[in-house]
C-alpha cells in the first residue's frame, strides 16, 4: 500500500496506483459497467454518495466509510442534508496505517464490532478514492459474521463517473449476494402480504405516487409489483429477484440488471411515459411476461384514454432544454414533448445503454439532440444556442440560465419530486412548466432592475 497517495493526486495517478495495488479487476469491471463519454467525467457530487444513500435508506443495514476525513465529512453532511436519520460509520487512517496495512485490520475490527444480528441484517463497507488506490482489500472481509452479511465495495471517484451509477454499484453487489443465498435454499419473504402471480420489479428511485400508478396500469394484465430496486430492506432483494420482469425505468442499473439476467429474469427498458411511451412499454412488458394479446389490449384501454385526456387538458407552449444526472431526463423530455413543448436538447450525465435506446430514438425522431455523458459546458452551450423559455437542469446550469435571464429549475428537487408517469405525470410536469414560464415577465423586470445598477439596500 502506498502511503504517498492522496485524493489530490489526480484521476490518472490514482487509477494507476489502484492497478499497481491489485485493484485491476475492480477497475476493469467499473470501466465496463460505467463507460466514460467523449470527455473525462461529468461534473456532479462525489459518486460515493449514491452508494451511501442506498445503504442509509435500507432498514437494518449499517454503512461504514473508509476514506479521507474531508471526503467522509462531505458525504455525511450531504446524506443528512437529504434526510438521512442514521449514523455513518468511519474508519480513519493516516500514512502509517495505510502503508502497514493496519487500515484493513481497523476495518475488520469495525465490522466485527458493528455486525450484531439483533441490530443489522447487513454491514456495508465502502472504500473511497485513497483506500481503493492503495489496494485496501475489502474482498478479504468475511462474507458474514454471526449471520450478518458483509458487503465490501470500491466506489472511487476516479472509477465511478456519477453518484447515480454508484447506486448501482451497491444495488448490484447486494443483489448478487441475495441471489447466491436464494440459490442455496429458502429465504425470508418480503414484509407484508404476499400475493401470487407474475410480478414486475421497477429499477430506479421514483416519486412515491408513481409505483402505485404503474401497478394500476399492470393490473389488467394480471401483473403485480414486486419490490423495486434499490431495495428498502434486505428481504426485498429476494422479492425483486422473484419477479418475472425487471423494468429498467432508470437505464443505468447495469450491475443490478446483470443479476436479474443471471436469475433468468427478462428486462424491459423505457417507461410508461406519455401516450406513445406508455403504449410501447405496456406492449413490451406484456411480451416479456408472456401476457395474452387481449389482456395487453385491456391494459391499454384502461390506461391510454386518461393519458390522452391529460395531454389534451395540459398543453404546453414553451421552448425548453432538459438536463440532469438522475437518469430520467429522457423520460421527462418525452412527456413534455407529447404535451406540446419544443425541446431541441436533452443532456444526461449518464451513459448510453440499451435500456434507454427506445427513448433516445423517439427523441431524435422529434428533432431533439440527446447528449449522453453531458458536461456542464455542453449543457450551457446548448442553452445559449436554444435560448429557451425554461430550463430544467443541474444547479450550475440553473445558475448559468439565470445569469442569462432565463427561468430555470433544479431537476433533482423540482422535477424528480413529482409524478412523471401516466396521466398524473403529464399534469404535474405541465403545471410546473406553466408556473415557471408564467413568471418570466416578472423575472425579466427583476433582472432589469438589478441590471440598472441599483446597489441600495
């Protein structure tokens, strides 16, 4: 282990150090699952926040971080800012403990002290940049301690491009562990009543009202919802794997999808968004679940008229750009365009995958440029070229938009915090757009006032 490594060493230096320290296989897997785009890396928060968020949202799961103190402080601050009410474990280190291997021994000690079956079903240990680059071997941790599962993952900022994909790193690792458990014998059932029949597991964090709405769309086909991913409890992992179809609503869950495929489950991309998107998605789900044509037609009859009515009653007259790092950017743009919006540009920090191919093709056919692995500079350049009435985007894009006197809203807090799918999605997105564009004249007057040089207070 190299005690001279620091988080300021730069991506190439850290990656080379990780390979030298025996992490070549880990780095190769990360590179294959989360490929970079034409530029180095999108600008977003520390990727490890995604894994930390998934762990903290699960019942009876402890999370321990191994990384530089400044990184751990930032991650814990961000997690509590977003509503975590859980403690985060931390194993500190210095150059001596890093070089001598004492850090690994300290991690082992922390894991044994934490793994109490009366408190936890699993303990997750996350290596940040420096421990990964130094080769701290989390794969040598025991698989379980007194029945408590131990999951060790590397989530270096120089190997995982975005926090969204870091969610998949942990989700995939947990699914793999749970799949091996299920293959060996009986496992715990999901909490609550268990119904028979074929089910669909939804991949991706969604607004709470969306899954019930999707369940209503599936009901005429005789399909129910299995627990979704990321899971909220360990036993939900078994329920997710017991599904008939995994629906990659968010298309970047590469590792999780690999586990569903290994379990013999079919995977369907895109989502029930807008009229055309919903019709195509119901068709694809029906085919994957081997549902009869009349049942699929019944589902469409029960669902599509309400969406058409929502489109007719919520027309949007606005020119927009959409960007973000949540994974639902293409879906949101589809809904907005069907409602009448003109969207020449959609940017997403996530990579191109087969699970978003249908959405990208549909948007391209509407004249929209889809930029995967979009960076801030590309988003800003597109915004200046498009001159939109409204921008949905990341915090820095919103700031840049307002500097250009363009109304803008933060995608994560304003767009993701409302329904997106079915008729409710159309109504909620249209209401947001209308509220923001209706205030443009007032916004322009405010900008003109301050541009006039007034500095009095």
